[in-house]
């Protein structure tokens, strides 16, 4: 499998790697590293692999989280 310049597994818009019928989801593909996104990726990749459908992963509606430490007041 090919890696990108950051060391993540390269995938196409269907989450398929450079090896036919091998898919990469979650943190390993470096797309959006959130659990809820990985769950959607896994479902889509399974559907593409098992049923032979070609559905593209759509990240446009993926929710994001920002974690911060609140400022402490004296």
C-alpha cells in the first residue's frame, strides 16, 4: 500500500487503498481522525467492499470538536 507524505495510507474517495479491494478507515488514512467519522467510514467501506457499490465518502457534514482548557480566574 502506498503512503502519503505524512505517513498515512493513501485512499481514494471510496476509501480504497492502492491495493484493489483493500480499504483503510479511521486514523490510518489521516482524513479526519474522529471516532464518529471512523464509524461512518467503516460502514461505507464495508458497503463498497461487500456489495460492490461505489459510494464516495462525504466529509462535508462531519461534525468537529474543539477541545480547550477554560481560562482559570483568580
